[in-house]
C-alpha cells in the first residue's frame, strides 16, 4: 500500500486500536512510514491539511510502537500464533469475535476456536462429546454429521487451546447473517432456520446430549441450501441429567438452573425458540405480538416454554405450525452475498 495516496478520510477512518492497518510491524519501516505521512500532512508542509489528521497519525504511530513492544501486534484479517512446540501458524479469517471462553475466527472453509487455558475443563468436555457421538447406523451418521462439527486440527499455545472445525464456503455464522439483513429476517426464512435447529435437536435427543448454548453465535447456516450447522458452544454440552458444569450468560438470562441443576432437553428447546425470536428482531416477542407481522401460530409457538418432548415439538412444528403459518412449502431464496455478510462491522 502506498500510504502517501491515502486520503484524509481514509486515515481518520482507521481505528486507534488498529495501527496495523497503516504501519508496518518492523520498527524501522514504521518510522519511515511515519516520516512520509508527517511530511504529507504537517500543516507547515501542507497548508490545507487539518491538524487533526497529523494528530491521528501520531496516535496511531505511538500505538503501533506500543503493540510491537508488547507483542500484541495483529494484522487485520490474520490470526497468527505460536504453539508450545515452537511451530508458527497463520489463519486468514473473514470474521473475528470474542466470546466468554476466548475468541472465534471464521474463515472461508473453517472456524477456529481459541479457548483460554483457564477453561480447559470445558474444552475437554467439548472434545469428549464431539469424538464420541453415537448413531443408529451408517445412513444416520452420514446424514447427521453434515450438521455437526468435524474437528480437523488442534493446537496448544501458551495461553490458548485451539480447536479447528471445517465448514463449506456457503455456510455463515447466523449472527453475521442477521446483521447483514439489518437485524431481522422475514418469518419465512426464520421458519427454515428453526426447522434446521429442531432437526439437529432431534438427533441430540436421540443421543442423550444437551447442548445448552444454541444461539446466533453458535449456529451457522447455508442460505443456499436452507440448512444449519451447530458448530459452536459445545463447551457447555452435557449428557442428559448430568450436572451442568457451566452455562453462558445468555443461557443464564433465559433459564434459572437453580431449580434444575442437571442437563435437560427443555433448555435447548427454550434456546431454539429464543433464537427464533431474535431472528425476527425481538427477543421477548412482545413487540412482535403488537405489530402482528409474524403469523400468530408461529409466534405463539416461539413464545411458548420449551418442552422435554422434543420429538412431539418437532412433529407439531412441521404438521401444524408451518402449515397454519405459511401453507404449502416453498423454497424462498435468502438474497445475501458473502460480501454483504462479511462486511466490516
């Protein structure tokens, strides 16, 4: 990048937290870049230059030097790390977000979870669950595994345990899809997403597993194929009726475990319905009730408490809720591009 061609607006748009977008990591190179920028934007050299631009450049330069010294330099879009065995890796990602146990990096064909070592017990719990999934037969396994995480790599760094799972380029995090759609989806799209989540939950019921973190951040969807994958949140999963080890804040806000401290399927059903309401733009459903923009049968079901009778809920959803809400099934394309979904937030 030729930094001398940057406009004032482009420079001011660079966050003070991301000096990596302007300066090089090598201190000598960064110093030369700072000198070039100073000459270009100093009011004595450029009488039309706003002094705020040079002040912003100086702050970015100071932050760049601080990050280099602290070892916290991070190239935007690149997750780089060194393992405890001395190997260095770099992952180009489309999206990054933090969650309660660490960070997640979403790339085109994989998702990497970097979990703080303080949470090693929960990391091991997720790995134990994902490597011991039970299936009735090969046909069931081939069908269901497409919607569950497949661990392709694991690494250990000084501070993190890293788990990498695969995905295809057409699959996106539900939170990013919702953000790109402006904070709410058409009920017809919410319907197929809920259907996919229920399908996954039916398998979890069969396998005797509770997930406990079904959410916008843990569910990934393919708008192209109208399908969903439950890639994240397995740190909180537990076998049915076993003691809950931990729950994320969102689950705790929706569910009081004090009366039922053991894993229950009804919690996952509550979370599926909560996710459905969030996709409609109203987590409580009270605004949706007033606006009457969602089919009443669908909204009533989404606002009802979760049930332990997962298979019965599944049948009701397909045989009653969907038919009364939308009539005959039709495939309606969700018009969102990868560029829109991965736009900088």
